[in-house]
């Protein structure tokens, strides 16, 4: 028995740009009755208690400590030897911050400032407000958090590696994608704190970066579907590429039959039901959590069904892959023919 019934679409894109995609389709004519897949969806009650209350107050507590992406970009490239010059102490007299500033304002390098009592949040806060200036010394070409393991570092280097950017837009993201997502978040009016609080309450196990990218891709897909319906046109390759540029791909270590030599994971996501090792089926979380994204890919295929498939096809699985050239392989649990489509810029 096949674990996937009907059509399987796999979007795959090779090494260089993030826009290239290959779509693999396992098609089953509608004339053949697909096996019925029974799915039981479990709901999880949102947690209550002190932890929930703490989360609900997070936005209010942190409203004064939100920094621009440009601030994270700059401070994350400081080195212990980066030279800085502090201005006069403008903190409220008699406050703890006034007393701390009085000590570390004498520092001439980032390492000295940290040793004298400045905190990571101080470096961000005071950078935005011009309380100090960078006057020389070495700076990293990439964020410190992207250079080696933080656990292997000590002292000022370890502290500087703690700068990872705002939740959902971490400095480990590709800079162009991060800026693109920031613009879309503003366009669609998403509040990061609210989004992550809701995810925590529902037991979402996606990283903040992946979650934000997928949420934005879903919003863009919804917008595209409305535009397509209004214009009475088909979903184009360009429509799909724009959405997939935003989509957050998780690291998948389970696709052993396609892993390129020397790699231990690939960017590969599955939409639709999966057959579990213990028997039975379950619908993958992104399928329903990002329904507009799923609908856009489905409509894309039905709008461009290959001519050599004479009748209407049904399908249950969509596999979306990005940025790798998979090994030659044969899927063992598909039912029906496969169709593959590549879009975007790529090689191979």
C-alpha cells in the first residue's frame, strides 16, 4: 500500500540562488478511486498560569527595549578591540543606570566597557541614542553569532556573540531575506511579540525565524490568491517564486535517500498527509497552519496540469525542496506518475 495517494508535488532548487524550485508531481487520474485516508486531529488547550501571564505582559515590559535591525547589524559586528568614546552621563541622577554609566563611560574599547559594567542591552540602547560613538578599531565583517560556536568563546567575545537580532528576524538569516521579511511584516501589520506568544501557547515547535517567514509567506499567498481570483487569471510561476522566496525552510535530516554527499540535512518540507512508521496517517503541521500557502501551490498545479495527463488528477502530497541538488533516487511509496517542474534561477 502506498503512503501517498494521488499527486505528489516536490519543489526543488539547486545550489546558488534562493529562487530556483523544482516541482515533482506524482499524479493519479481521478478515474482511479483514491484510498480513503482517515485523519484524527488533536487540539491542545492553551496553557494557563504564571508562565502564560508572564507572556501576556511581555509586549508591555519590552516595549522600551526594541531596536532597529540596523542597530543589531552594527553592534553585532563589534569586536572586543572596537574603539568607542562615551558622551556625558545623561541618565537620571540617583538611578542605578546613572551609577553604572559613570563607571563604564571611562572605557575606550568594547571589552573595557563590558568589564566596567555595561550590559548587552546597554550597547544597543545607547548606540541608537548616540550616547557613544565608534571611533576606530577592528569590526567583524559578519555578525559574531555567525562565527563559530558561542559555547567555545569566553569573555567579551562570548557576550558579543549573544546578539542575535530581534525574535523572528535573527542575524543568522540572509540579510536580504531579513529586510524583505521586515518590509512584509510592516505591510501586513504583524506584531512579533503577539505572534510568538500565540505560538508558545499552542505548542508550536518552529523557531522564531521559521515561523515568521512562513507566516509572511502565507499572508503573501493569501494576497496573491485574492488577486488571481479578482483578475480571473492563473497562478503564474512568478507568483509561486515570490512566495517561496519568503517561505521558511526547516532543516530536514530524515530524507536520507536524497542527501547530497557530505550533507546531513536539506531544506525540505512536506504538505499533506504522511504515513507514520507505527501505521496510520497524519497531516503535517504546516499544511493547515499555513493553509493559503498550501492552496496556492495546489492551484498552481491545477492551473498548469501537464498535457500528457489527460484526465483531472487528485493528489495528497506536496514536497517542497530548496537549495540543494538531490541524489538520483526512486521514491518507494508513491502511487501514480510523477511530474517535475523547475522555476526561478538555479543551476543544474
